[in-house]
C-alpha cells in the first residue's frame, strides 16, 4: 500500500520499535526520515484537534438546546402552578412545584457549565 520510500522507512522503524513516543522515535530515525515523520505527526495531531474542537462545539449546541427546552418546560409549569394556586388544589400543586424545582436545578447546572 505504501510506495513512497521515505514512508516505507518510517513503517520499518515503527515495526522495530517496541514502545512509541514521538520524541524518542524521531531521535531513532535517520535524518532523511525525520521531516516526513514530522509532517505525518503534525497532520495526525491537527486532525485529532479539529475533531475534538468540533465535538466541543456540538456539545455546546446540545446544551443550548437543552436550556431552551428546560426554559419552555419551566414556563409551562409556572403557568400550571399559577392556575392550581387559583383553584386551591394543593395535591397537584406540590407535584408541579417539585418538578419545577428539578427543572430549575437542571437548568442551573447547564447554564453554569463551561
């Protein structure tokens, strides 16, 4: 699969190496293989960093969606609580107030998440 001579040398060196750390491995390489190794290593690292950055952004968007959803639920529960307070239905009221507190707690955790 690999046809470029500089990469064949890297693969051969990797196969001989029992444990891998980039710095130690690079020191073992002949001078002509160091530049191709650095190029490959930087490319692999940047791809990983981009993927991590994308994942972080996706998680932030999910959190924002959850915040909007929780705010909608809280608003709805507040209206229901208000109606039940007017109708003096304490049994149903305590259940809704409990749910309201749980949603507030979740919302607080999401909003303080960095």
